[in-house]
């Protein structure tokens, strides 16, 4: 703020291009603050792809359609949701990946570009995820009932189903970022995501805990008062997905992307220093390395001279 001070007489040292950048939680909250309104817009865009679900519920409750027509409509809309939710997640992931890399993103164009480009792989994963969620929810209610008949051994089956569900959730932290950021085959993406789920255990547990915490708070508020459902189109999914991408994408860079470029003798362009090479640079950046310089007295502003009275007509 020295340049606002009338007694300012020193030039600062400047800022170096190689100055340390923020990392960790400091960078996360800085990005969250800068991108908050964009995240709300992204969440609203993503929520549009949930439209088939409430429409299917409307078809079930309305009397305008016959029972058979209602069932057909519900099945068709549910399948439509199961196919589209994956590509929509890929679109959102591409935007959040750019946010994580501190790059500018044109939300609409980046979202739908990734939606179309990665439709095949992401639709398959999205469909499998929906089946997994349905299986876990069903198992949570069915296995305790079966245990009453066949004994407590059925709780072991429930534990296995829930363990598989948690593993798949953690794998999803890596699957969609790899779909949008790499050219790997789907089988290799799944294989790598399982490996990363096992390698970065600490980071995965923290990320999973934050997912459960945020969605748990949201679900609790909705149980208290259903009006909190109004928040769903605006906040939780994009925030949670941003946390996932911010925490897990560096792991993908470290174990998947960086080794690929290192084998080619290149540097990952996502993390490469954009500054000019010293050989090609005409001027050298001295920011941060110069010592403060005093301004010569002849250059100081004369403050004690009297100001003319009255108006000056030009």
C-alpha cells in the first residue's frame, strides 16, 4: 500500500515469477472463494440431468396415463438417467479439473465438449454406478430380513456388498478424471483407478470422509425440513466433486500422467513452467531479486509549496 502514501520514497523488490505458490488447504479455499459462483452455475447445469427422475415420479403419481403406460415411461426415463448421468459427470469433471489446475474454463463449452467426447466410456461407468447404488441400497434393506431366516451369516454378505460399494466410490474419484484427461482404454482406467484407490489410502479416506460429512449434513437438514431440498440444484454436488478432483487429481498426475511424459523425455504440460527459456529470453526477470532503491530527492514531490488560491481558468 506504499504507493498510496504521500511519503512513499522507495521502490520495492518486485515479485518473482518463481515465487512459491499456495498449496494444500490455502489454495483450495482460495480457489473455492474465486470459483464459488461458477460452482453454483456448474451445479445447476449438472442437476438438469437429474430431471428424468422427478418426471418418472410424476408419471407414477399421475392418473393421466394408464398403469402400463406409466411403467413404460418410468423405465424409459430411469434408463435415460442411467445413461446420461455418466457423461454429465465427465463434463463437470473437465471443468473442475481446469479449476484445480488454475486454468480458465468456459463452463458451457467445456462441459458439453467433454460430454460428447467422453460419452461412451462415461456412459458405461455411469450405468454401472447406478446399478451399484441400487444394489447397495437394496442390500441394506434385504440382507437384514434374510438374516432373520438364515442366521447372522447373511450380515457378512451385507458387509461384502457395502465394502464393494465403498471401493467403487473411491475408484470413481479417479475414473472420471482419467476419462477426461487421458487416452487410456476403459479397462486400463478401471485397473489404474483400483490401484490408486489402494495406493493413496490416506488421501482417499479423507476425501471419502468429507463426502460423507457434506452429504450427511445435507441429508440431515432435508430430514428436518424438506425445504432444504431447494439447495440441491445449487450447491452440494459441485462442491463435493471439486473436493474430490482437488484431492485426487494430483495423485493421477503423479502415478499416471507424469510417468507417461517422463518416458518420452518430456514434461507434463499441465505442470510445466510457462515462463520463457533463458536462451530465448531477451530480458531477464529480476522480480524478487533486486534490492529496494531510494528515489532521488530531485524526484520527490514538493509538498510544502503553496497552492494557488481561487480558480485556474484554462
